[in-house]
């Protein structure tokens, strides 16, 4: 199966961002991808207004998603991204959405909010309360995660023990000392913890690192971006997962009980 990762810089205009997503969907389909992963918080972003993502929140039947759903109609490619959805006045939920054939096929409210490195996502964003079910794509089981979730191996392991073959991760990884090192290390670690592929899309721009990656089940990066807009495409296969789990049976050898959501 071919997977694609679309990396770009989100603008303050949701119409422009929707057009960029649609263009990446068209390109990914042309390249034969069955899965396209886009970054986190795609509605709007402004370097001078850190709250714009929440201020721009839309319902899932809003104009942004309708444009992407229209583009997905009539084909089987699955596109995954996150948007902010209004909850209570002035607040929102950071919601991962998976669409296919003109419909929403899965959603996930981000569990771990980014209250770290002098940023407090929970100030305006409400956390999710459940681990999402796996998504089926062309014979692969896909687990859903968002950005800061990457730092919590319990979620990745929970998804792997459910049967995940791939972990997808839309992200907007903030720049800062050691942050790029953390990103690469954690992507490889989650792949090795779970013997899953990890498909991670990073938003690029002035404040976020980009650096989208596809990492295989033995921790090898098989596709990588730098800090500029790009569409990555990589081929993944079940045989590589089977080999990793034969050589490195960590899911079988573990001695701890499966992690549970608090």
C-alpha cells in the first residue's frame, strides 16, 4: 500500500487552507496513495495570535470539511487530519477526522493536551475521553494519535495491542531547543515499542518544525521531509510488519498489563 504525507504551512484563512488540502488530496490520489495524512489544526494559524485555531473552530458540517468531503467523494483514499470543533463558548476540541468516499469514517478527540514548554493547550481546548477504535485501510489496521500523544507510549501500545499495523499522527510540533531531536527519537521509539509503521505529518512554517516522516516497524525512516512544504509518498507492506514482529516480538514478550485510560 502507498501512503502519502502532506506537509504545508497553515495560514490564517481557512478557505486557503482547505484549497491546499484539496490540492494535496488530488496529488496523493494521482500517486496511487490509499492513505493521506495531513498536519494538525488545519483551520487557521497565525504567528501573532496563538488562539486563532480555537477562534476559527468549525462544526464538522462546516465549510472547511465540506470542501474536503466533496473532494473525497467517489474514491477510496482515506485522508486524516485534525481541526478544532466548538465545544462550549470560547472553547473547542482538537478533533482528528478521517474521511473516505465523501463521508467521515472515524474521529478522535485528542487525549493528551500540550501543556508543556510554556504552552497550555488546555486553556482553551477540552481533552478527549476515549481511545479510538482502529480504522481499516486496504487490509491494514490503523491507530489514531495526535501530536503530543507521541510522548505517551501507553496510547501507542494500547493501539498496537488492539491490532494496529500503522499509527498515524497529524502534528504541529513546536520549534525549540532539542525539539527536533525529540521528534525524531519519539517517532522511532513508538515504532519500535509497537512494531508498527508510524506515519507522521508535521505542520511547517515559522513556529513549527515540519519534518514529516514515515518510519517502519524496525525504526527505520523510509521517507522524510525537511522544513518546507512537500508531499511524501512511501510504500508499506504487511510482510515488513510480520518480519519485525518475528525478529522483535516485544508485544508478545511484555510482562506488564495492557495500559488503561485513566
